[in-house]
C-alpha cells in the first residue's frame, strides 16, 4: 500500500474541471512540499506542480495545486484531450527518510 | 536543456547484479542532487534512492536498502545505481531524475528510463 492515497481514476468531458486528491499524514504532506507529476501514455513522468502550487515554466495555467494540512489537490480546468494521463503526487516523508509517491490517478477525457 | 540518458538495463537472472548509469548534460551536474525512481510494468512510480550533489549523503527505499547502492562521478557527469541480489520484484523501468537543488529536493527533470527484467 502507498503511504499517500489517491483515487484510482477521474474523468470529465472536454472543458470541464477535474480534481485529483492526495491524502497523507503529518510526516509527509503535513510537513513537506507536495509535487505533482504527469505521465502521458508510454512516456516518462514530467513535473507539473512544484512546492504545493507552483507551475514550472511551460505548464499551462489550467493546472493548479493546493495543499491543506495533510492533504493536497490538483485541479485541471478546461479539460483537454491531451490531458489524458496518469497523475502522481509525491512528498518527502520524514519518518521513512525518503520520497513517497501516491499510487497515481488515471484521468480520462470523455 | 537538461538531458538525462539511462543505460545498462537488460535481462538478468535472480540473485545476480546489474549496474545502471545515467549520463547528464545541459546543467552543472556537480551542483545538483540526483534520484533513481522505478516503475514496474503497469504499476505506479516508486522512489528508489537519492544522492546529494557532493555524494556525501544517500537515502534508500526500504525495499532496496542493503542491496542497491547509489553513487556518482562528478568528473563524468554520471550517476549510478549498483543493484545486487536482484529479485523478480525489481523488474521495472528505472528512471534517473535531477533534483531541484543540491540535496534531496524532488525531481524536476526525468530521463527516458531503462528497462530491467529479472527472470530465469
């Protein structure tokens, strides 16, 4: 089992808003930054959100991140077909002295 | 731009060893921490290990501790992972990643991965 919890899947029609949740504990999300990665089919992961809510250069502003206590959330506004991918949250865990990834959420565009 | 190229993957028998390499370019390698992350077929991402910019500190996932060793050669802009006593459950695509900073900051750039298959 993953230390971080994510829903297995989320879906939405083009143009809709989809959110992906990530739940952890005080030793990871509660005390460290959350990062989000996007993995398109057959490709390597790509950094989507850093430090809870910052978008790296080149990431569309349709993507946004937030964090509250021991949970975090990724929102995709104006869903597009090219957003169909797996999304992973990640955080450092102070107890494990290492990184933990969520199990991933598959986002499907209907 | 940042480029990370993994190599060394292949098919190996259980109990044997393998060393993966990751050649880096496009940034000042000696100033950044590095990571290895793996992904079993059809599964999610699993962090494996990381090493500080100067090689002085290394951290490992519990699943590989005592069997895998991460190292780096800053003169050759390369990070390695030596994998010993390999098991079937180590079968995965192994990605190297460049940290955001000097130490154990998260990955901001990923390589394309190299496949390791542990099978008799």
